[in-house]
C-alpha cells in the first residue's frame, strides 16, 4: 500500500493475518485499513476515536441486537460481568495495549472475539488496521456471525473514517 493519502481515504478491506496468535482458535476474520495524517499519540486514543465512537445508527443496531440475544443468555456487551474491573473502549474491554497495538474483546458462550487495532508509520501517513477475529464455538456462533457480518463491516468502515 502506498503512502499517498489520496489513494486510501476510505477504509479498504485487506487480508487479515489468519491464523492469528491473538486468538489462535479463531475460525473467522476480517480486516480493514485506512491512512491518516493524524498522530493520536497512543493507541487508546486511536481506539477511542474509531472503535469507541460508533455512529448513532450503529448504536441503534446494538440496542436491537441486545434485545434479540437476551433470551439466548448472551452478553449484551463486554462489560456485563466486568464492571469497574477493567479499562474499556466503549463497550469493549481492553485486553492488551502496546505503543502501536490495542486489543479489545471478550469471550461468550457462542463465540470469543478480538478487535485488534494496529498502527504503522509510513513516509507520509499513519496506517491503521482494524482486524476482527472470531472463534465461533457452536451453531449459534456461526449463525450469529452470518447474520451480523454485513452490519459489522459497515460499522468498521464507518468508525475507521473517524481517524482521518
């Protein structure tokens, strides 16, 4: 990918590192990249500006999702059983953080997932990559991912644009 910011002002889907040591059992993944001239300082700021800043329509979809999955005993968000115990970005607990990477996610009965946001410095811009890894445990996990994948991809593209 070139460092020409005009060539990548919109998020583009890229091939994720798969299998991935962040979630070795993952059996589903996707990744998107965008270039930005913004230097956020730390990865928590990057994640807050992107993953943590879902648009109103996406928050509405999450509210509907929470109502639909409640009868199945699934977590309505990552903070259900971790309130006050961990740092988070939005509803996603921070699992690991380094200078150029932050890992968010949680485990549930139907699937485990991780959101990895990586940053790399090019000659003229920063490159941000958001990778989602999922380990689907059962049929419910496979059905769930099949249903939400189109919405997930729209949300990831939307929140990555907040980095530009």
